[in-house]
């Protein structure tokens, strides 16, 4: 063990292990550490996520530790729910009537008493990183330390240096993208722009509410879509024009990408007449499930064609059976931890889109998956040949050290590094952003070190690749 490793470990013996996620053998570990040291302080580029733009617009203090770490974070409350703890007891608001806990200290105590449930999970790593690096709290959370930790963090949150804009700058965020519906007026983005603050917060166009016939209130959404754009969205051409208008509006607030959270990766390339026929059925609410899926698939191809015109990067996030529990959906609404990964086909599903635009060099499509079996069999070979395709990083359930490592092992052999897009955190949990990026940097550096020590990559190349995976590729892929 090198002197640097010994000193670093001694200096942080009461906190996080500085060599976490690095290989066990000293040679590879030392190189991984050196690679990490070369990139750990690079700015954070967060090109896709779900933080609330209102935070940056109003710049008000976060309310309390429970509202910051527990109530909005489905990674946290789904684990607690799996052990029989009611979502309402954790303060998760109900969709309609019914009790939900409002005493944040009580919510925090439940979390602290059950913190052992997060052992060896990425959630624990993110939480402890935030506690230590951001709030200076190094004790383990437990029933015994719950109130002390709550008071310590609450005291921090009351200070100006813990307001959203101050944290944005402290986290060294160069740019962050939020995600909004086409029906969103982007008032918070406007307020950010007019405030004179120099933090770069951009939006992303997420059209699910107006491209998915099975989205609640679809017909009413289309009507509002028309009101916002001045287009007759009861007609096929008016509907497409409305998309073009809103995409341009989103671009005026910094958008460089669109995002599509469809259940499958299915695409279609229908005639205008066939697409119009399905659209009219969707407006009337008479689409079958198959027809709704066909329409969503066609709209991915339409969005790709629009991207050829306006330059927006197209992200496809398929493979989640969303809101798997109808009872939780009815009681608490969307995004409550019951989105479950499913098997996903890409080769056949994407063929209509790729036949239409797959060879276009100026189009960028980023593919994500919740089906790891598709990495080496489908996704890497496709991204390794189609100039339009790039692979998004390990996502959601696989945004973990193991998931990131598997992603590199299963895709590099066919797609290389340069058909991937670096890392994005895709989070609602603001304080976890630096922790998540730190994990990604550590895992990538560990993987690169193993390639060097096994004779597959030169050391000088590893330093260059580490920088590319951390910073350059994400800016290039998302046109930031």
C-alpha cells in the first residue's frame, strides 16, 4: 500500500473510505486512485434529471431534512415500504383525501430507525456522501442519533450557504437540465433567466402527456396544447405544428434534448393517413392498447424527424412497467416506487425509425435500458454501427457501482467508449447529485485501471478516456 493511500485512509477513518469502489489489489487500486484524482474535481454536467426548477428560481431554503431526503425520493421510501412501512407515514402526499404524516421529525425517526435496510445499496452511499461531504455529519444514522442528526442538518439548511443556488455552485455544476411537459409554461425557467443569476439551468422536452393516448387526460391535454400554440390540434398537421412550436419554445430556454419514457422501444413509420386515423381515435378515447402503442411508436419517428430540423437530441427511456400497483397509483399517484423493469426488444423495435433516419449523421439518439440482457446482444452492436445511436449510461435501478461496471464490461467490446455519453444522474434528489457523479467517476476509473494492468489500454490513454467519460462526452452528446 502506498504512503498516499495510508495517509488518506488514516485522515478519514471516521468517514467515507477514500478508496471505496476501487479494486482490491494494490497496483490496480493505486492507478484507479490516480485516475480518479485527475477527474474528481471536474465540473458536473447533468444533462438529464428531474430536479425542480422552482428551487433555483425562488432560491428559498429547503424546508427540513425529511422533506429533502425522504418524502420526494422514491429510492428511499420504496425500500421502507417494502418492509411494511406505510407511504403515508413517510409523508408521501396522497392524490386525494386521506392522512399523510406532516411531522417531519417523526418521518425522520422512522427513516433513522430503519437505516440498516439500506446496507450495501447505492442509496446508502449517496446519503452518507451527502451527510458527510455536504453537512459534515460523520456519525451513522440510527434510532439513537436520529434527533441529533435531524437538528444538525436542519441548522445547516437554515443558513444562506445551503440555499439551492449556493449548493449549485458548491457542487460545481456547470449545467443542469430539468424535464418538463410541453404543457408547462416554463415560468420557473423564465424567472431564473430574468433573475440575473449565472447558474445554467436548462429544460428538456418530455412530450409523453401529448403523445401517449393512454396518458390520463390525453384529449384535454391536446386541447390545451392547441391553446398554447394557436394551432388546431384536432388535425394531424396542426398537432405536428404544435410540437414544432413548443420545441422551439423549449429551445429558447436552453433545451438541447427531448425525452421519451415509453413502455417499449417500439417505433413505427406510418403514412400520414394512417397516423391521422390513429390520432383521431386517440382523441376520441377509442384506441386499443395495440393502437396506442403503435401511435407512440410512430411519434418517436416523428420526433426524430423534427430533431433533424431543430437539432434536439432524442432520448429514449423504455422498458419500465410504470405504476405497477394500481392501488398505489390511485392513492398516491405516479413515481411512487412501483415502476418495474421489463424485458425490452431493440433490434426489431427500432428498425422502422432506423430505416427512416438511422444513417443521418446529424441526428443524435441516446438509448437507455432497464434490460441489462440487451447490452451486449442488441444495444452495443447497434450503437457500434449506426451513426445516429449512442448508449446512455446505466440507468435507474442500475445506477449503482455494480450496474455501472456491468455496463462498461458488456458494451465496450462492441461499442467502445466513444459511442457512449458519459454519465447523467437522472435524479429528483438534489443533494445526491455530487454523490452520484462521484460514484460514476470512481467506477469508470476502476474499470480503466483494470484495463491498463491487464495490458489492454496504455496508461496515458486511460487518463484521456477518464476525462472524456467524466466531462467531454456528455457535453458533446447533449450539445451543451
